[in-house]
C-alpha cells in the first residue's frame, strides 16, 4: 500500500525506541522506502545497525558524517521524504521542533522538510502534562504538525498515566491515513453502521447474529483515509475502534435507530453495513428465565424492531446518498433488488453467505453493487479493498453521468 512512498522516521532517546524498530519493519512490509535519523541519545537504547538491517538504508546520526552519498545529506533527505514521523518524540526534541532549533541531524533535516509531519510523543506523564510541553504541542499543531495522542498505562519509570508511545500498528495506521489515498472525500460527512445488535431476553441472555463488524469498519477506515468526516455507529464487536473516526457505541436495534436517526440529517452519505436484528423479545424478563421442571419447551414471543433503512429512505435529505447491505443465503440479486426498491435506496451492496470468501468472520468479501439502473459485480477482494471499491462507485454516482 506504500509502494513508492518515502518515510523519514525520526527516532529520539526513549525506552520506546524498540517500537520504532517494529514500525520500521511494518512500513517496509508495505513496500515503503524508510530512512531513519536517530538522535545521539536514541543510540543508547537501540543501535543504528538495527534500523539499517530492517530498512536496507543507512541510518543517519551525525550531522558531520563524511561517509554519505549525498552532497548535502539533510537537504536531500528532506526533499526525498513524502512524510516525516518522529516516534518516539521526546519533550526535548518536541521543544526544538516547535521553536525551529536545528542543532543535530534530525532537527536540521526536519526543519527543511515541506511534507506532512507527524509526532508521537512518549515520555513521563508529568513531563507530558507540563504546561510547557502542552504549549509546544499546541504550537506544533498550529504549524501544521499532526500530534498523535500517547497511550495511557504503566510507564517504564513506574508511573501510571498518559505518555506511552502508541503501538506500532497504530502508528502504521496514522502513516497509511496520511499517505495511501487521494483525499477525494474532503468536505463530505458520512455515517457508517457496523456490527451486530443484541436484543435482551433476560439479564443473562440475548438474541444476536454472527456479524463481526469487519466490513463496516473497513468502510469507515477507507472513508476517513479519503478525507471524509466519519461517524461510525457500532454494535458490540471485538474490533479496535478505527482512528480518525467518531465512534458511537450501541447495543440494541433501538439504540442504533436513535443514534442513526439523530445524526442522519447532517450526513452526505449513509452506509448501513450493520446486521441489525429484525426482531426482539416482546418482553424482557427481570430475572434469569429458569428451565421448567416439567420439561416444557419455551415459547418466545417476538416483536419487530425499527426499520432503520426504511426510515432513512422516507426521511432522506436533498442530495443525500443512501447505501444498504444485503446478506442473503439464496436468490441474492432478486432479494437484494427488492430491498433496494422497497426502502428507497440509491445502492445496495449484496453478498451471499453461501459463497466462499464472503460473509461473516472473514477478511475478504464478494460484493455486487446494485442501483436502480446498474449492477456492478466485484471480484473477491479484501474487505479494505472492497470498501474502497464501494466508495469509488458511490463517488462516481454522486458526480452524475459523464459528459458526452
């Protein structure tokens, strides 16, 4: 996903340097060209050779190193970089960057960079929360830096609080968000639903389905990467909440109805990928339902849940694009087209639980994108690829027919 991209990874002196090595490895696996610049203090925690072995490029430390291929190395690296990421970023280096100080190879090079810049602070909690550090971070943001929030937990110094470097997969997601896709959804607001709902039967049990939320989460991530302001209304899942997305957590179909309808009026695009329960118990028991000593079978009375898609179709705003999902086990296209027409949608993404590589709990999907006037069959794709293909088609339809 990062083929042809050049990332300048700045590593400063902190115990979290080992995560920077894992990040460098992850970037290389995405076919990214990674160049590492270390501060002198960072070399006390991890050796330059580690990064050279991981990236295949020479690690730079000394401003006055004569053994290099560029005539003016810090300028050449600055011009090469598509993105700068400082991880971990110490309070000292953040202060230098905020005030334009350039007294080592890292700060000198970054000062010459015109590409997007990310900083991932990592330090003692008191240092991070110090007003001086917070002022420096605010100043960096004002100068166009994106500052990644540190994680909370037990720090190497023994303190517990905010100041941990985010995990390598989170840092990788920030890089992908900055570099991978054209920002062709800038200015658009989009709401995505994902995951299952749970309909309570008693304090112990509930009715649900097999949805994992992966497809909806992929759509939310893809839209955020393309610049949309994304709200993700999610049922209970084991998935990590996507970065750059506002997540609204719900449990039941009624809660999802309220969360969606309360936010629908301001959305340009709504994609309903959640597997919402069609029925819920008509009566929720206050205590756990016990097995009958007589061995009688339990008869469970059900009632319909609110039809969110039908409500959206009936209350759509001018210019709003509505897309639903349809999971079927038979007559996929026929049943999906009926749903499209009945609920007044612009598009429905149909898939079959019977088709290998599609359905719940897998990393791939096979979608057929159906509109009132067209039908586009996508091949077997990863859910991330399928999400981008879905967004490509939605954007094409929103633009209208191409001029003749």
